C-alpha cells in the first residue's frame, strides 16, 4: 500500500465525507496503537495504514449519530 493507494475517492465509498473518513481512520489507528488487534495481516504496516486498509476492505464501519434537534 502506498500513500495514493487506495485512492481517496475509492475510500469515500465507505464514508459520507472526507472529514468522516479522516476521523474514522484516525480513531481506528489510535485503537491499534492502544493494543487493538488488526483485522488484516498487517505486513509491517503502520497503524494508520492498517486502519485505511481495513476501511477499504469494509472491515471497519461507522454509525452516524442521529441527534434529535427537539432536545435542544
């Protein structure tokens, strides 16, 4: 995996925006640094690279919070 693979546009199939994609990847990367088990064979990859690959393969997903505006 290089810095340009997978392509950001390909990764956006798994997130609704670039911001969400960055947050999702950084959260997963921090989990890996904290000791979480990788969902792929990491092959000497750095935590963020593993997180991006997991997202690309659809192994890591997110759930968007649905805030009820009437509670404000």
